[in-house]
């Protein structure tokens, strides 16, 4: 597993903040390990349920399923960008306000129909239209999907708040190379 140390401790997000972000973020990127040793990363919709991440795909055995069956180690990441801001005189003196969570864990196939049903209900609660008149809780193709559950072994969150205008350039000059000339 990668280093457990967060290099930018000044940007560390609280565990409570990371959990809140996992509940609200739109999508994530799931990385698995291929048989050839290369990472395979795909964007997926997800739900945070029972202190685990749940995702799904079609039931066809593709690249993701082959990787999961061979090696359950994964990395899952979410991020929410905010605004780019200037902190110095040069273009490269720019920053991005953001929040992100990266977690490492193990993935397994959730085969139990009751878990798949709860996942589908949670997925529709998160992504569906709340004012729909369509039947709720009825998923006739539930047996045609594979639901994956990710147990979290380690999680870190980072955030950079948008500084107030009084702390941005030109009000403040925090150029990283103050002696440089354009």
C-alpha cells in the first residue's frame, strides 16, 4: 500500500469531513490492479452505505471483474474542485480550492439479493429524480448487475479553501520566485 503519511498535513481533512464528502460527492474513480501489473481506473457512480463504498457494473465479466477476482486491493478517489485563484505575479502562481478523499481497501462482490436491493434503492435515492411517478424499489434487472462492496482500510482527505480576496493577488503577493523577471 502507498505511504500512510499525508505529505500536506496543512491540508488534512477531518475524518468527519471525509465521511460527509463520501456521502455527497457525485462520482468516484476506482483503480484496480491488472494481471499485467498495470492499474486500471474507471469512473463510477457510488453510494456510501454501511461504512463501505458500493458500486455496480453490468454482469458481463470484463476488465474490472477479472481484476477484482484476481486481486481485491483497490484505491478509490473522489474530488470536488472549487475555483482557481491567483496568489502571485506569474501565471504559475495559481492555486485551486478543492476537496478530495482517497481511500485504500479491499473489494468484494456483493451477491446477496437483499444487499443488491438496498444498493439500488440507495443509488436511486442519491441520483434519481425525487418527483418521479415511476414505481419505487422495483428493479427488474437486479440479476443483470454486479454490485461491489469496498471495505475501507485507510482513508485520507485533503482540502484547500478558497482564500478571501484580501489574501489573493494582487492584495497579497505570495509569488514563489520573487526575483524572477518576465
